């Protein structure tokens, strides 16, 4: 089994709903985003690339952990806190993380974030799932493809809230899975393939 | 700056550093202003400098005891051992301890080490530095007491050279990082090796600057250079200059092989 995600960039409208869904469902502390929507070109978020009027181009790129098959973060982690789960996802055992941040330096996608201090929250109460991950100070965290939801048979939270229905989720090893079917006949890419990380997130162009 | 002022300035820096070190422990990593896109900062730089110092010092100590050509360096190996290997390890430990988010969990590096992680091998190499340093110190002490011959140092000297060369393992933490193109290149291990030797020599020079009456010795050398054009002088002047160096216990000429070359030249003549 090799769980993966396909994101159809033709359907992505850049609404950042997936980022918000991720933030709420996982009760993420302030300043932490496991899932970000980047903008190609443009100087700041959500600004177009090129020059007015005919060479303008606006392209969004949602980026979460790519759950690489040859994950450099897993290779770099000295204690084995970052590990490859049996279903092909990359997970972190928070209680074994010594906070050396080698995995963050090793990740080419900047997908990982560190709790630089005791986590603080914008709201006085916890939000999201009851079994959302417990955040600790001085450990590295990242997208888990919503491991707690998947354990109940649900899909990752970013998929549910995606307005353009641009995200697909399933087993990349299964030829009949939805992720494999939507990729047929489409041009696709993976991020920074030349780094040899073999990511499990595909983008349809 | 006079020596007294230097000491006061250094002491003030030590107090400031200790205060900041404690502050970091109380307030957490947030005060370093590192962020998720710059996860490593000056602590790692300090760690690398001190690791390089320990490795370079071991390399120099090992070479000095291994080859007779560098025998004149041997008196300085004790300084290198204390100010290079031991202080280097202490400094590296202090830097990495404050850089780690949860240093108390470092035990997992032994309980469940990840063999593909360069950090695990780096920790092993640092332990080897410590062990080699202690053994070298014991042997040097025994030799100074006259209970061992200088030749008995050779196996340990070989171990020290090997341990020093293993500084390239430290570089793997950077060289194997595909995410950082400027680190991920084959020259990285070599640059670590050269940097280690250079930083050890630099620290040795700095320490000697404060231990020996160097300025006076330098002045005498300059005076003789100014007085005799080429600076070489006549043979008797050379000999007397040599004696001056010896009387003042000047470190520089023997450290740079200056006297040895001259000695050989005189023997030929």
C-alpha cells in the first residue's frame, strides 16, 4: 500500500480553504501551517506573475508534506522519530523528537514546522477533531495526511473542504483507485523530482 | 590593548554569554529569531567550529607524534590537547545542547539510533575524539614523567590522526542534504578537513600569543630584518638571534619550521 494524493491544478481556485481546514482540524498553534497555498511568480501571496495586459498568469500551488517514498527527512532523523508508516505516509513520533531540526534542513519542500516556543492558540478553546495531535514545545511537526481521521476510515481534512474538488486521495499501488484513474491521460508533475525524493503527491497540469 | 584590558573584555563577554545561555533555556528557542525556513543558525556554526577545532587539534597532535620531522611541535601538543580537543568538545557540547529543542531526549540516539542519519555517526565520532583525547593526555603525562618513551605514543598518534580525519563524517550532515544545493556537493568533506586544521592552528596561535613573550620576540626579529636588508644577517647574527628566540621561548620560529630549516642549512654549510 502506498497512500498518495493527486491535486488537479486546473481545478484549484487558490481559495486557501485546504490550508484553513488543515489548521482547524489539527488545532494548529499560531504561526503554524502544515498546508500552504503558494503562488507562482508574483511578489506576494495571491499576486499574478508577468506583465499586464497579455502576459499575466496566476497559478496557485497547494503544498503540504509530499510524503516522499525516499524521504530525506526520515533518512536524516537521528532518533527515528520521523518514520515511514506501513501505508507509505511519513509520520513523526513526537515523544522521540529531540528538536535538532535536521529534518527541516533536509526537506526540500519546507513542509515541516517547528514549535519554537510553548504553543499558543488564537482561541481560548481547542478546535477541530477531538483526537487532533497534541502539540508540544520544541518538536517538529508536519502534515500527517490526517492520520487520526484515516484511522476512522475518513479522508484527510483538506480534501473535504476543497471548494474546487481538486484533491484526490487513495492508494497509488492500486490500479483501480481514484488517484490512479484521474491521472490517466493527464499531464502530471511532482515537485522537485530531480532531488530524488520520489514524492507521493502528484499535480495535474 | 593591554593584557589586563583584554582579560576584562573577555571576562565581560563570558558573563554576557552565560547570561544569554541561561536566558535561552528559560525563554526557549523563540528568542533566537530562527524560523521554519531558517531552522539552523549560529548555534550550528559554533558547533561546527568547535568540532573542527577538536578534530584539527587531534590531527596536529597525531602528526607531531607520528613523524619525527614535526618533533619540534611536540611541546605544544599539550596546549593543543587542552585548548583544542577538550575545550573544542566542551564548546561543541555546549552549543548543540542549547540548540536542541529537547536535549533530555538525546538518549534516543542510543536507544533507537537511525543508521542512515549522519548525526548519529557524528555523535559517535565526537565520542571517539573525547576518548582519544583522554588517552593522549594520559600517555603525554606518562612520557613527561619519564615512565614511557616517546616512541610509545605512535599507536595513539595514529589513532588521533584517523580520528581527526573522521571530521569528514561531520560534513556528511551537510553534504548529504539534497535540499541545500550549496552544501550538497563533493567538496564539502574536504572543506571541513581544511577548516579543521586551520581553526586548530589559529587557536594554537592565539593561545601562544597569550602564553609566550611573543611581542618582544617579534620585535627582535623585525629589528634584525630592518638592520640587515634581506633580514638574514650574518651567520653569527643568525645564531645569536636563534639564542634570543630560545631564551625568550618564542613559539613562532619552531612552530613554522623556521629554526629547523636554518639548522639544516647550517649543517650543510
